[in-house]
């Protein structure tokens, strides 16, 4: 009969248990791939709690050893499976990974991350001043990465399956479109202003097409079909926020972003004005094989979103200084896009046509604006229908 092994306190050690030194115990076992693995604990009771989890995981097909990879290693494995990532997406993922590394969460072992740990990460970043967009970015990266770990039997449950709204309030301001009066005031100011009047046509195009600012910057002369009165939207011109970064071309945000937009008369006039004022560089700037950009800056380089956003910021500040008693909503390229969408909805455009013009991948995005904008229109329609029915009933009663 073999002699029973004991630790320094006289406790009999089970199969796979070893005492390395006075305050360290080891448990050795074979994982699902018959590889020898070891776990450690400071006391024997702690070690045996770990043993129970390991044995249960092995019985359930969970790869306990796989859970030893760090969160950042798991994220890298997940991103390796996503082919042809856009530059903008890569930039966002790198930003999130750097944030996880600085927080310390990135070095956590995947198998040890619980739902409470995931929620604490979000709360911690919120308290550090991170906005809803950043918090959504964290969850949008970690949720599918941990889901992959679930599917690979590394963990049992995805700790990021909770809703962000359960933890932190959204900080996104409700988009406020310009009213017809707001638009009239604003366009009148821009048209006659000695500083910003030269940008009037840019405002007209954005207000009457619903283009994303990156799509507007990506337009080329060849995208303007004046014979058929159409604007072809086939690309975005983007630039990351990093200093010295170069502009690059991306396709529209989704397949629905590839579209044609009707060129109404006012837009056509402004586009012709932009063409007439467009500089004629000796060598046309080329970005990722694309030439002939409609919007060029003073250095004959294609304009990017930050150029237009800065211009709008300056124009808004000037307006506020000149007309402090006639305030307007905050004006950005996206406010102009939202205003266009709202105007089309209240004007009666059907939701599918509006989805096409806006380039929304999900009709729900269009419906959110459509339902909000159409309250007054729906009321008017109901009053008109009820009034018609009442008149019809009166005629029927008189006929009797």
C-alpha cells in the first residue's frame, strides 16, 4: 500500500494536489486536449474550491484552461476573425483596447470575469467622464468577443449581455431640427454675411439632400448628373482625429448608403455655383485612386468633415454675437441632415422612400424620426378626415 501524501499541517492530499511551500498549493489536471495544466492557491480549502469548478467545467465541456487568456488576448483573437475592417473601425477598436489596457481590465483573465466585473468596468469608465458613445464602444467590442469565448466553451456565460441603459443614463442630447423659421433666419444670415456668405451653397446642399458630411466631402464632379438631376453617393471621405493623419476613402456606412438622391432645383443651382467657384489645381488631388473632388480647400486639398464643422462652429458663434435676441438650435452637419429628414417626414414622404434617400440601413432609424415628426401632420390628417366624415354624415341626414 502506497504511503498517503500529506501537507505540512498533516492534511491528506488528494490526487493532483501538491504543496509547493508553506503558503502555496498546486493542483495538476489534464484539460480537454489532454494537456497538463496547473492552478495555484494560498490555502488547501481555496485550492479545492477551484478543483470543484474545474471538474464541473470539464464535465460540462468548458475549457477552464482557455479561460486563462487575458481579455486583450481574447479581443485580438476576435478581431483576427473579422476580415477587411475599415480604417475608422480599426481606429475605434484600438482606442477601446488602449482604454482597457490603461484601466487594467484588459489584463484580467477571461475565465475570471463575472457580470459584476463587467458592470463595474462600465460604471468606472462613466465615473471617469467617458460618454455614452465610448461606453457603447467598450460593450460593442467586448460583448461579441466574450460571446466567441462562450461558443468556444471557454466560459459559460457572456458577462456583457446586460443593457447599458441599466447602468448609466444616456448623455446624448436630443437632436433638435431647425424649424422653417430657424432655417429662414439662418440662411438669410449666411447669404448676406461678409465672412461666411461664401459657404451659403454648402449649407443649401446639406439642408436639402440629407447627405452625411463625410458623403458630401466624398462627392466628385463625376457624381453629379445634371441631365438626370441626380446625385450619386458612392463613398465617404474620412480622416481620423490623429494629428497628421491623411484622408482616406471608405464606402458608405452600409450597403444602403450607396444610393442616388434627387437633385432639386435649389440644390442644382448651388451645386453649379460650387462647380463654378471650384479651384482648378494644376494636378488634381488623388485619394485612394479617387480624383475630381467637388469640395477643395484653399490649399486645393479635398475638404474633410472637420473643415466644414469648424466653419459651421465659427458661423454659429458669429450669429450668436450679432443676433443674441434671436437664438437658434446648435447647428452642425448632422443637425442639417436631421432637419432634412424631419422636413421630408412632415411633408408626407413615405417611410421607404425616405429611408432610401437618407441611406439608412435599418428602417427603424427612419421611423424614429418619422414618428416624431409626424405628430402634427397626423393630427392634421385626422382632423381633415373627421371633418370630411362629419360633412358626409350631415349630407346623408339631410337626404333622409
